[in-house]
């Protein structure tokens, strides 16, 4: 697959396998220890200021991809490049890299230290980065980050504790913490799924505004196709550690070709729609990633699978400009 | 006759900071075999309403006013003993976190059997047998009744919870965010399952959720709650196509519609009020774009606006 020229992040054939911890006696067994193939050969890139959504169900490996890019879990194989060069592996290089790539976690109720002031939480990345700043400059940076995250005036929030804030405000604090080092790339892992619908849109608008003003690129991880469509330029659909389909957001939603994409579309609830007939719902659940699947990973649940799907694994094939699908049917 | 009749229910919590009016003068009803969706943002009193109906409130919570009739029986007059007999037979609740609601040291079959033995004259063996039938009903292979909860996936645990809720053939089943923590595909499976069971057994169902978008497919009626009050009720079509309350209208518009224009929804400015000290007049007025003087002082009454559609908003009256 061709890599974009002006990519901020590109990932080549990324694999993350976890060995399952075994009991003492299995050390004597000749069987190979089971391996969970959380991410099993994923290639994509994110352009500068671009928003790419990674959509999939639990266990599809989408969060692991995000963590592997930020080197929070170490890839088993494959390369991750940032700004044209492979992500450095030495201590110093990683330190510098992490100032430019940040992560926003899902649960703003658990990702903030309850005993720290908001100002300390937001300043923490700055302190960890070890930039020698005077108290005045540090204070100014915190205020700037809070205001960019929509917590204005910053004075109202500096010396408050997380419990005093609502879920939406907390998520803004998390975003302020991610912004303070002025990153160029943010992995946003389900940033709004814990929030009420009425609060969600504010966070999404904030993310879009930051993209426009500061040219920040996002890897937006979500299980909600409609959110992905709303916010992103491109969408990649993941299933069991593989990308099944990738393309422009509009293209995937309106003309998704992979049977899994179509199945996800079929079950997506649409507000206001009163559906009379029973809808087509895939049976069963995403299989355990520790079990090796021959052929296409989706073949076991695919309503249109045929013999070849169970023997051979389809590659991602370009079917239109920027639109690739991994399925023998297309 | 209505299966469930809730009239002017008031449930307050005593906290160190004062009386929290979680549910404040709420009325709704449900015919048997019908499904009602109770929708609203976090903290609007949806779950408290459900717990009041099942009389399962924590000790800080008290029903200070109103009436609840379930199948003609006054629920609020029951003693704790009578309640124990009636729960599971009259009403059962499927809670949100199925993962945390199951006992990790008992097999799934034993847990379902526990509820049966308490309510029906069956031996443990017979109850275990019935638990297998119930698992079959929720599309889990019978043999798995001997398994422990950690051997089940999230979706299967939620199915097991549904099987348990059905153990004593309740007349009313309440699902409190039954699919919120689940994947879309599993959510669709569970909603289809609930729908099928409700039709087959002609149970009444209340589906509590913050996700308006799933109600169109599963419910007959919708009640929209805001800050401890019901602001609008009606059939699914009334609510989705002819919403009259500004809150309902804004809430519907918060959900992206992939068949519509690609634009970030407007959301609703501000946050829901603190129920220790709710605003005077209409509780939505601080966030309402149409609010006028009257909204700030006088609480709107619930009015019928045709059919079963009711709205509590001064605007409805003004524009008549």
C-alpha cells in the first residue's frame, strides 16, 4: 500500500503479539504457549492535520494499535515512523518523541488523580518533560492549555479538584494536559464514549478546532461508526487485529464493500428511525484472538464466506482512490 | 387496565447537603405487553424511578409522595416481607454492569436456580434444570450452566442476567441501560432478544437509556426525563417526528444521523442542574433558547397535545 508523502505517522506491517502467561507445569509441556495476536499485520498512515478513525469491536486490537504507535506497548514486528523517521528506541529519543505525540484516554473519571489540583494535573507532562521553566512561564502555559481546551476563564479551574468537575469538564482537563506540550499527533481512545450525548458534541467540536488551529493529527479510536463518520477524514475498519477496509469516511459509510463493514452499518441505531422488520444481526461474537484462524479472520461469521475464504487470507486491495478492501468478493 | 401506573411519584435522597429531589412528581403508565423507553441524561432520575417501582432504593432514598400500582396492586403499601415475595414475580430488573452483578464464585446455573428456589416450590435439582431451559431461551448452550461467570463473555453475561430476570415469569421487566457497556453487534443481539422475549411472553418492559437512538427500534412509547421531571411523553413517532418540548428536540439533534448532513450536532449548552437546589420555574429554562419570563417563575403543567402525547412546556400553551 502506498504511504502518503506528507504523513505525520506511518505504520508498516505492525504486529503486536502477547504471550499468554502459563502455569508452572506447562514449562515441561512441549506445546507452544498460546499467543494472542492483538494486532496482526496492520499498515496505514495518518497525514498532517488528518483525522483517521480506527473502528472496531472490543478485542479488535484498535487500542493496541494506538498504544504501539506511542510505544506504550512494544511492537512484536513492523515499523512505526513519526515525521518521516522511525520512532527512536533510545531513552532520549523516546523522551523527545513523547512530547510531540500524546494520548487521550476513555474514562475521565479514572484518568485524573483525585488528590491533585487541576493545575498540577495539566502541568504534569510539562514537569515530566523536564523543560526548565520559571514558575511564571509554567503557570502561563497551564492557563493557555486550559483555555484552549475550552475551560475559560482558566482561573476558575486552576485550584479545583477533579471531583468538583462534571464528566465533560474532566475530559477537557485531560485534553488540556495533552495539549500543553503542543503535540502534532494525538491518539484519542474513545474520548467521548463515557459522556452524555449533549456534552459529546462540545468535545468533538473542540478536537476539530484544535486540528484546524494547530494542525494536530488524530488517530480517533471508537466503536461507533456514526461518530467516526462525523469527525474523521478517513476510516479504517478493524477486525481481530487486521484492517478489513480503509477509505474516505463518506466512502466507507455510503459505499462500504466489506461484509463486516456492511454488518456494522446494518446494526447501527439511527435516531428517529422506527424500524419495523427484524434487522440482520451477525451471530456469535468476535472469536478469541489466541485461536489461530485459517484464511480470512472474518470467515467464521461472514454470511457470504465461501471455500477460498477459509483457506487463504485476503490482502488489502485498492478498489478506488484511497479505498482498499481485504475481501475476495470485491 | 394498565400494567403499571405511576402517579406523582416523588423520591428524595437525604444527603449531608440537604434533600436531593431525584424524582419529583413523575407520572407515567404502561400497558401489559408494551415497551416504554425512559430516556435522559445522567442524573435525571431514570434509575431512581426504576428502583422506586421495584422498591429497591438504598437507605438514603425515600418515596415521599405519589402512588405506584403494579397490576392493580399498590406497591407502596407492601411490607418488606411481601416485597420479597413479589420481586422477581411481579417485576425484575436487568442492571447495567452485568459483569459486576454476577457472583464470581457460583456457577451461572446455581445463581439462576437460587432465584427460582426462593420463589417457587422446586427442589434444587428441578431449579437447576429450569435454569438450563432459561439459558436456552436466551440463546446460550444449555451445557454452560455449570460454568462460572469469568468463562462468559460480556454479551453472554448480559444474556445470563436476562435469563435470571425471567426466572419467575415477571409481569414487568426493567432494563437499566442493559446494552450500554456492550459492542454494537452484541447490543443489537441483546435488543433483538429482549424484543422477542417480550412478544413471546407478553411482558411489559421499561428500557432505561441515555441513548435515544436505540429506542425507535425497541419501544412503543417514550418518556423523556430532565432533572427529576418528565418533560414529554408519547409514542415513538410523537417523540421522534413531532417533539414539542425544546429539550426533547435538542436531545434528538445531539445524535449524528448518517443519512443526514455531515455536521457536528449542536449539543446543549451548559449542564443539568444540581438537584439539591433545582432552578425555579421550568427546570430546563437556564439551558433553553426559547425561555421567557414565565418559564423562570412558573412551573409548566403537563398538557395533552393530542392522542397520548403530553408535554410540560409553557411554549406549547402560548402557541395554541
